[in-house]
């Protein structure tokens, strides 16, 4: 699709953002190295503005956000605004080599996008190699001025960013893994707002959430971990979930939140227990045989008037393989689906797609075993190249996906995308497989939210399972876990022209090629085409 941009069209493009009713908010992100000590060891890390986690980006619905990113480090950098729809502005989306070439050392790029029809918590993170391990932060989108939350106004709001920490340089962890063809080392700790809490052989500080008795707090919880899905809980307190991935939910009360990398959860916390200290804990979820960092990170919820040194009420940590705890959270999620915030689930489907998600092993003459681990959607391992628009809508060879794995587990390499006409509707069944090991894949779609209309264990049954789809109030989000040895069905409307990445948000699987892209074509209407690329779009 070749297109030329004439000066007149550029004028139109410049005029458009001004038509939005919100404010323009300017931010500067300086990407710089910083020495950090954690787990009683120091290392230089890549940060934004010297901060870990990075700065919080605040805006309101309909505001335009302009972020000038200046790269002062020796790595190529991009920033992704995870969950921001980027209507007509895929140039500001950020995944390296999908919508932009990286910002090279010494260079800069201005991300410019409008937060149309979105409010809630999202995150930003680097979207190249494994830099997002330390380059991430919160995006807080408040409702339009004068528009209340659809839940009681909290006394205060607190952002809680969950992360994963390696003592080693994560770029080295990545490059050693790619070179050897073996799995990367698991992390050494999990972190809450950057703090791992008490750690074996290191009396490390934990995060403290100060609360006043009788008040209610809104926690904006973000999983910015690289490879780990997490449970979050606070001893002695239930949480009332009101939003996920910047979409309001029907409120529900639960004692443990399940949150995958790239996901966000807003929950109300009522400080209604006796004035003491309570443990806040994050622990990994892994219900298969894959090795994982199994350390719990803890912080403290401290009531005003309680000494910091007072013993804390302990939290009961879910078992690492507690699938039932995962499901009781996921199965409680429903869209608010109110008059003001309707769930516009596509009821007709133009493209019915079925993607298998699998690991695999491909030959590699320079690797340790002469082979390397890879991953694929419909047996296509996504690699860098010139794209073709022939990504298969179904597995090339159907098999018993969750049964005994096939003996040939080699994948094909490709840079294949799937083309969608403007405003077409998509149903996508993501099917886990048992190849090497069945595994949970938190899968992220750029450029659109989707509705999670169904999930199940085993193989998706196209005759039986659609009868149980929820087309009334399914949860709307941008990242969804595909259960271990099971499937998830999503629907979305392709109303955002551009190139949109779909990938597993476990960085290890993205590295291995568990990714593809949709190309949504321009529509015919006046606001239905991709805006021209900005003049400072980085070159490769
Ligand atoms: Cu995955």
C-alpha cells in the first residue's frame, strides 16, 4: 500500500489534534543510566528521568499527550503506551520494528496521541529487547473534569507497580539466552513499587502503604513484570475491583487479585480493620512445569498510629500453581455495561480466526544443543523481515492441541501479517497447546480493546463452546491470559487503521517469536484513515 503525503494533507493532520476537547500535556522522558542497589547488590540500569519505576504520566480522558523521548543511553529505545488505543496514530504506539524504528543513541522522538474515550490505569514501557524490565511506569487517565467515577470517590489514590528484578544486567540475560538457544535465567526477586522487601541474606526494605483508619483508597495496580504472572493480596482485607485495563467493571469483592504482565487492576481498599500492620504480598503463578522465580515480595499496609516495627498480620500466600485462585478472579470480571459505559460487543463476525500458541524447537548451528527454543502462533515464528499479508487464519495442520504433542515440533519463520478491512469484526480463539509444556500466555493486542467472550480448558469446540459465549457484559481489556492447556475467545472491531501488534506479554515468549501483526486498512470516511507519519519518526 503506497501512499504519498502532500503538504495539504499534512495541514489537515496538524489541525486534527486541536479538535479534541481535552488539554495538551507535555512530558519529557530522558532515557538515562542509573546505578541502583537492590538485594544488596548494585548495577547500572536504564531508566526514564533517573527513576525506577519511571515517572507516572497523568492526564484526563480526551487529553492529548506529547512525550519527547530523548535517548541518552547506548541501547536503541522505544516506548509503548500500553493499552492506549492510538486512534489513527500507530506511529506513536512504540513496538520496535512494527510501527517504528528505534530511537537510536543520541536521538529523540516525540510521541503524540490523544486519550480518546479511555479512563483508568494503564502503563508505559520500553518495547524493544528486555529494556522494559526497568523502563516502565504508570499512566493514570482521570475521567473528564466533572465526570465522577462510577463508584464511591476514594479518599486517596495509590499506584502500585509490580516488577521483576534480576541481579544481572537483563540485556545480558537476554543475549545469553538468544545465543545459547536455552531459556533465559529467571529473575531474582519481585518488587512492589521497586522494593522487594525482606530477602534471603539481605535485609531489604519493603514498600509501605500508609492508610488512615476508616478511609477508602483506590489502588491502581500494574503488573510491569517481564515474565511472571502474579497474585496480589493484603492480609486481613478484601479488595473491591472496579476497573481493569482502563475499562470499568461491575464491582466485586475478592481477597486475591490475579494479574498478568501488561495488565492493570483498580481496586478499592477500605481501611476498616483494627489499627495494625498488614502484609501486602505478591507471589508468582505458574501452573505448569516451567521454572519460575518463586519468591514472594512483601510490603506493609500500615495504619496511622501503628509503629512501623509492630509485627504485621501475615498473608496466606496462594500456592504457586493455584489455578482455582486465578480462575476465581478471572471469572468474576464483567464489564460495567451501564448506559454511560456500554459494552459494545460485536455480535456479527466478519473474520473468525483460530490461532494456536505454542513453543517449539528449531535448528541452530551456533546454539548449545544445535537447536534453539522458539514460539509461534499457528506455527509461524515471527521474525524481522519484509512483511507478507498471508498470516494463516487457522493452524496449517490441525492436531490434538492439548493432547499428546506431535513428534515434529519445528516451526516456520515468517514476517506474516493479517489484513482487516476498516470496521470489520474479528473473533479470535487463542488456543494453548501442550507442545514442550502447556503454558499460560497473557496475550496483548495493540490498538484496540477486545471483549473476552469465553474461555475453557482443553481444545476449543466450535460447535459446543460458542453457545456459552458471553456477548452481553464480557470484560473489555487489552491483555488476556490464555489458560494453561486451554483457550480464550475474544472479539474486537477493527476500527483503528494502522499496524497492530498481537503478542504474548511474557517477554521470553515475545523474544521466541510468539507474535504477529494485524494491518487495519483505511476506511472511506473523513476520520477513518491513518494520519501521516511524523517528520521525526526514527529511521533504521
Ligand atoms: Cu506466552
